[in-house]
């Protein structure tokens, strides 16, 4: 079985053509459960669950099976699963169809696809970058 192939297919599907997602990424699969904070200089892709904060200097992708409770901070953030807490996106936030986010958003550009759910407060700033 080619695990790399399956991982790449999931990344492509979950990133929804996020061309800004470049460089080395960290991938946390469906069986990963974390209580604590994650910080990285590169992209992070989450299919598991985390109770804590995630900070990336580039992008955060919450996959279809991903579930986060905490603060998300990155230039580019895509949510396909569930998240609750605070989002700070320096450039673009996407809440994709079938995704759900409850909490507060600060971002310069927000896209909520049809079928995506957002409950909370939003502050859109003109600032480009975090």
C-alpha cells in the first residue's frame, strides 16, 4: 500500500487548491489526539483532533475529519472539518462546504462556501499579513 499517495490525495482534496500552501508540511492523521499547543514555521495539515492552539507562519488546513478547539493563527487557513475558538488569518480564511466554525474571526479576506457554517463574530481588517 502506498501511504504517501493516499496522504497526497487527502492533502490535495483538503487544501482545495490552496496554492499558497507551499513548502514542507506537517501532517497529523485521523488517529492523532493532542492536548496542547502546536507551533511551526511551515504548513500544518490536521485530520485528527486537538484541544489547544495551532500557530503556523504559512498555512493551517483542518481536514474533513479534523476537529480543533483553540486558537488558529496563520496567513492562510482552510477548514473542512470542525473548529471552535479564535481564528487570526493574515491573508485568507476559507470555511469550506460542510465545515463548521464557532468563535471569533479576525482576517483580511474570508470565504465561506455554500454549506459552510460560521457562528460568532468577525472583524475584517485591511492589514495584509499577521
